[in-house]
C-alpha cells in the first residue's frame, strides 16, 4: 500500500432545518485503503457517503481529490468529480429500462464519449469480471438481487473510478446471495481498489478493513484499525456495537 | 332501408374520401407536432424554473379550461380583428396543436413525476449532467409510462378534428354535412361518416397497441 493520499474530506457538515445530520466529519483515504463506516441506523453513514460523492452538497467542509480542491459550486466540476468517485447503492438503482450490458455501457457512451463498439467491449469485459456474461441481455427485473448488485459494480467500475463508495451493498440481499457480492468486494480490494463502505457485515470488516470509522448522531466517535477497536480486552463503543450485532 | 349503391358511389363516397384526405392532413401533423410540443411543455412544467413552470401551468389551465370550439372560432373569426389571418385549414391545425399539446403535457408530466428518485441519483453518481439524465434516463422511461395516455389523446384528436367544419374547413365532417344538406339523406350520410371515424380510430388503436408492445420492457410497466 502506497502512502499516496487520494481523497481528503474535511469538516463535512450538513443540517436539514434545525436537525444536524452530519457534524464535522473528516476522512482521508490513501490508495488501496478500504475504510468501513459502521454505526446504528440514522447515524449519518449514507449521508456521509452521499456527501463524499456530492450527491448531497454539504453545508460546510471541503473535499480534495488527488490534491485538487473541488469547487462544489461548479456543475461541470461536480460531474467530472463523480465520474472519478463511483457509488454502489444498497438498492442497486440499475436503470430499469436498460439491459445489463446497456446499464454498464450507457455512461461510457454518454459521459465518457466512447464509441458504441468500444463501450460495448468495455461493458462485456466488466460483466465478465463479475461472471455475468450470460445475463448481459437481461433486464433488471429478470435478475436476482445478487446479480443486480454485480451489474451495479460492473457499471461503476467501467468508469475507472479512483475510489468506490459502497452504501450497505449487501443489506438488501437474501442471505444466500450476500457471499457473491462480498467476493466481488474482496477481489476489488486485493486488486488495490480504494473504497469506503458502510456495512453491517462485521466478520467481513474484521478480515478486510484497513480502518473502521464508528459514527453515531452524525458524528465520528471512534476510528482506528480493526485490532485497536475490536481486539481482545478492548473497551470501545465500536466493540460494544459489534457485540450487540453479533448477539442477534 | 335499401342501400342506394348509386348514391354511395356517385355522391357520398367521393365527397367523404376528399374529406378524409383533409382530415388526415389535419390529424397526422397535429398529433405528431402536438406530441412533441407536449413533451417539451411537460418537461418545462416539470423541470423548468419557477417562472417557466408557472407560465406552462397557466397555458395548460387556459387551454384545458376553454372549450375547443371556442378556441377554434376565436382563432378563425376573432384574431383577424387584430390583423392575424389564417385560412380555415391552418386555423384548425393550429388550434388542434395547441389543444393536444396541452393535454399531452399533462400525461407527460405525470409520467416524468413517476420516475423514481433512485434512477436520477444513479445517473448523477455516474457523472451524468442534468440534461443527459433527462435525455437518456428520464425520458426513455417516462415515454413508456406516458404511452397509453398519449395514445388516448391521439384517439380523442381524431374525433375532435371533426370540429374543423365549424370554421368551414372541408374535412370529413364538413363534406358529409354538405352532402346531407343537399340530399336530405341524413341517415346514410352520418352513418357512413361515423364508420369513417370508427375506421380511423381502429387503425390508430392497432398502431398504438403495436407500439406499446414494441416498447415493452420486462418488469417495467408492472411497477
């Protein structure tokens, strides 16, 4: 793992009316790191991820990608930024009117300006990587949850993002389908993809996370590598949460 | 009633066929242009700035609120008083385009609003601009949702095109009415004119049904 910092988000804050959703959340990412956001529902994990992708504009704070500060007021800059920071959603959000392969190729054509042929080839490669070559011409309604999520990975990865944000990628899946999606994430991690993931898959986190970030009430309470937060004999809010999940 | 073949062949059908051509010349451009104007108007009323939205809503409220016959008579008989002249055909065509685009915009608006937020979020996350999102994600989905309603409006248009005779545009209804007044054969004339409209509507229904089938996507309309 190199020390090259890719993303730096500082003092991200967001309020809706009087309610504080995010309070001074910061995050820095080095190349190849996998940071995991955990915490109870309503802690602000999804919102934080959406702010990192500027799907929601934070009220305060700054974001720097590869040393370039992002101008959040420029629509053009936001679109460019989002092509570099991929997003995987809990409920997949595949385009309902497009086949699997068109879901992957449409942004290559319309956003990146690839030719029909090149976009198709690239899409085939990405679908092949997630073992969905045979399902390429099926529509989202004809795919299982796990297959849909794998198409979503292919769609995000086809854009060659520097970073991938994953918002509870396995939470909407039937238990027997979780494994195939976790395998995709494991492969990505071993290939050096930089990722931030919100998840409740605690065992998976322990094995693979570079760092755990525990959030509650819109604030980052604790952060550190799995050993320092979850190791034997350690008393931490993270561990308490971990144990409560494990006891279910 | 004995069918008078000679009357049909010599008087009625030639007149009605002439009228049918005029009717089609009204209906086809009015439905095509009206459909596209309806899409633009529907998009403006859904995605436009507050001012554009309000202007679009006001236009639609006015057009939907006033009987088409009055709009048609106003365009043909009242506008010349302020120096704007149309011949009967174009007065009818213009009023049909205005009317149908207002109704189409309502179907389009409903379909646009039905597109789930997640689809837009996913497009944004991939770096789509707002215009690209509307063009490549929202419109293709909305078009499928709007199709049954928009088709219904085209069926209406076929029938209300018969109002063109009010401004002396000699389409199907106008030609029929002249033959009827000249010959007093109201029964044969209006029965046959009715059949002509029924035939046009049937053809349109079959075409629309075919289009809906062709645009069908598994699992899409079920939602």
